[in-house]
C-alpha cells in the first residue's frame, strides 16, 4: 500500500471552521455497504436499532494552547518576546512535554509567563519539543490553565482563525469527564443532551471509555510505504464495567458502534480473542486495510484528511475503493470536512 492510494482532492471551501448549530443539526452521510443515504445527525434515532451500543470517548480537552512571553536578560536589560506553547502530556516528576513556536530560540532555564498566576521554566529543549516545569500544581494549575489557555484547535482551523471563547464550548463534548486530551474526539461533538435522550428512549445503549487524544493525531504520514508508518502513543482506559457491557451486547447480537476513531482504536487495542477486556495503558495501534476488527461493527466518524492514518482506518473498515466513493459523494454534495465538519455512519457489508 502506497501513500498515494489514500489521496483525493478536497476543495478548501469544504473545510469547516465552525460547527453546525445546534450540534445535532450537522449532516450525516450513512454508508451501509454500497448504499449511501444523505441524512442529518438527529436521524441517528432512525438509523440505529434497539440493542445497538454506542461507545463514547469521555476524554476532556484541556486548554492546551498557551500564548506567553519569554523573559531573558540582555545588554539592554530585561526583554521579552512572544512565544506560543502547546501542551502535549504530563511527564514523570511533574513537568509537561510541549511544543513551542519558536522552539529554537528558547533556552534551558528560561521562564515563560502566561498570566499573572501562571509561568513555567524550560527544563529541557529537544529538537522537536521541550519540557516545562510550571509554578503551580494540582487544582491551582488547573484553574490557572483554564484562565490563561485556549482550545488547541487543529492546524487547518488555526491557520484560518485564532481560537476564541466560543471554542471552549464548541470543541468539548457534552459528556467530557476526564481531562487529558489536547484534541477533541470530534465525531462526539455532534451529540447534545436531547439526542442522547432520544437514542436512550429508542433502546440504544451507551458505554464510555477514555482515550486522551494527543497532538500526534494531526501528524502527517511521511513514508510512501504506509505499512512502515509509526503511530504516536496515547493513553487510554477501558474499565471492567465497560468491557462487560460491550461483550454482553456482542453476545446478544447487537451492534457495537464506536463514536469516533479514537474510541474504535481503543477498543480494538483492548480486544483479545473477540472479547473486550479491561485495559489501561498506552496504545499506538495503526489500523489500515487488512486489519481484522474484533469488536467494532460500524463507526460514526467525521470526514478525514487526504493521506491520513484516519482515512486508512475507515478504508480498513469499509474497503478503500468503497470509502473513496463515499468521499467523492460527500465532496460533490458539499459535506463539510474535518473536526468541525459533518459526520458519517459507516456500516461495512456483512
């Protein structure tokens, strides 16, 4: 498989920079085998069956984008310069791994101020990232970060506009519980309280798992032979209760449908012998055509970038030729793409 096998032309006008309002009014392309239906997200109530189980990623996005000022002494006295930090993940010992713009100008020992309350010292600078030791920890850090930080919008949105207060709500799911993600599980952004209640009334069941989505989800594939690509690692957890509920649905003949590629990657990481097991740790699972799915019967997901690992994942589920036809239909019909875009419900042929 070559990287060029997963390429397609996407008009820039179809890249969404704001979500649909209300959330559940976004369009929904239903691809069931070779059939395609144009619906809206609220039509999930009709598309799903009693006994189906949706698997939701309950990670919570932290306001990981931090504009700051770096302070240093020079012959002219103490001077400052702007810097932008994107937090990636906490490290052993309490520091944070982060990205920085500009990275090469930062030096070990420098202090970056983000607000009157929040600052950090550079304790390590590598070729592509750095480690920061913040002046606050625990709830004090969380409160200061919420005040100073911004939502870490994907690069294709951030290139068009800066994050604002509206993104604090728009880029967070209504069932977000466990802080740690630096990118949203975007298919889940389409759900609101009313839609969840209507699905419950239909007899659709829900299970929550946690995968803290990392910034690596936006990294491009740089190798032509896609099978040699190495995925970024992300931390996740499937509880014993979640595993039991999913296995019960499978045993009863119901469909297990992850909402988003993050939930799918997690449950397939935790699968063993066709059963979901309790699991906690990091996963770098890479799903591409030829992968044998053990748990997922279908997938709800947004539309993904050309040449991306996520396009390879949906190609593994549906077949590459079939998914390229689905995407061609979406482009012709004006569906909105990527994180704030429309959704698809992908049901592979039996």
